[in-house]
C-alpha cells in the first residue's frame, strides 16, 4: 500500500471518529448566562416532544387528554354533577353524541383537574329562540372550578352587555369581535389558559386567557384580573391552585357540548419550568446539571475528544478539576502535534480545527485567559497549514 493511499485511509478513519465529537455546535452560539441555562442553538437543549396532529383540524392530537368524545362511557368516566342527586331536577344527558345541560341539573365538573392548558371545546345553542339577552343559550366554560369563566351565549343578533357576550372573559373583558355563527350551528372555542401566580402576597403573573372563537382571535393574552364574576370584581391577589376542575354551567338553557379535550402546557419560568427567562438561582442549578452530565460523558472518552467535552462543560459551570484535566489533555495533544512531520499533519486537520474552534470560543467569551499559549499554538498551526485564514 503506497504512502498516499495509507494517509488517505488514516484521514477517513480520523474524521469518522472525531465527527461525532466535533466542536461544531458545541462552541457556536452565545453561552449560558444568569437567566438562560443553555447557549443559543445549544445541542444539549432537549428537543420538543413529538406530537402527531389530528388528520382533521379540531380533533385531538396524539398527546391530548379527551374529556368527552360523544359516548356515554366518556361522560361517566370523566364528569360529575356538582349538585347532589336529591336536589337535582334533571341530569346532564348524552344526546346524539353531544353533552347537554338540562334545566335544574346544576353545573358539571370534570373529574380530571387541569392547570395551564390548551382547551378545545365545541358548543351549540338551541335552534329555537327562547328568551333574550343573557336568557338565550347561556352557559359557560369555567377554569379552576369556578374561578374564571369564558362566556357561552347565543348573542347572534341578540344584544347584551359587552363583557357577558360569547367569548368574553366574563365580567373582565369583552371579546375583540363577535365571531359567532348563526344559532343552531356549532361554535368552536380554542382556549389557552394560564393561571394566576401569587406568592407571599406578590402577584408574579396575573394569569391570562387567549380565546379563538371559530378560528377568530377574540381574547389576546387577556389578564385574568382575579377572574370576573356577576356584578362583582374579584381581587387581583387571589391565589389560584395549581390544578382545578373544568366546569360547564347549567344556566337553564339546553346548550350542547362536544369534542372536549385539552393539552397540559409546559410550565412557565415562574412555575419552575425550564423554558424562558429563569431566576438566577434556577438557571445556575440547571447549568450545574448540564455540566455534570457532560463531565460524566467525558469519562467515557480519551485524548482530544475528552478535552473538548470538558471544555464544553465549563461553558455551563466552572469546575477546577475539569479545567485542569482539559488543560493537561490539550497540552499532551499539543506535544504530540509538535512531533508530527508537516507532510503527515493533514490527518490531524479535523481535530486541530475542532480544538481551535473551541479555544477561540472560550477566549471570545472570557472563559480562558487571553495569554493561553495552547490557543495561540493551535491557531498558528491551523493558519500555517492553510486550514484557516489569518485574520
């Protein structure tokens, strides 16, 4: 086997080995800071979970929790009457695949408790016109048992007070538009609910409701203001539980519901979640976890790849042991490079450039000292070999 062919084979093997541990991606975007545990474009950041959407828009996606699918079994498994049996005139019933309130039945609550969520629910007011104003096709979708209501009402060509119309956060904010279909047709609500967060008397987040009525945005991140009520304002400092039942109202009108499902939302930063702008304490704790995982993985590696992984861990958390070991490994690699003949250096190209990228990144973000001799050597070597331009 001639020397050129042998060198080519060695180069291919080296690229295959080092490719999975290339610095590309690990030393790229702005590093973690006091409120962001991950770097920009961080490959260590967990990918979103895969959700399969429904074939038909409005049907539950793969991760949805179905509260009513049109069957008697679904009704009995997921709902309870709030009013005792001996005080109910009638019960809620399943008719033609729909869930219908009956006068005197009282409100209906889900057995499952919901927190922040995406809710899909469809409703239909009676075709026959009975009553006017708040007396026509009235019901409601309540979150946290009865703490805040999205109004259900047949106000298609039926005037009433603005903050009591369909799509209103009842008693708080009218909808931005009346997007109702004519009575007798199905109305669709897609609702994003975020509960209020109050700690030690301080309002950290007032909570919000976003509502689409038949695909039209009618509530745009509307603050809950404590959750409205009939003729009353509720205090802003009310403490919402982490979870609460979904409630459907019996207001004396035979309103029907169908296709009820929800998806829990990922926590907000204020809930201790890992997305968005976290507190400094939470961020540092998360960065420590990531660094520990990288150091653990480094134990399975050797040489330059191990040095890269240890350097990567230092982006998230300073660790004297990891820094010393990385420096020693890089020093050994540099010593090896100094012994390689210039004509045989090409086999080291990938690893040299990966290390150069890492060291330049660490220097740019002041994670290593300005006078680091190993950074200068690797940089000069890459330029001399024609692998990078001299800036």
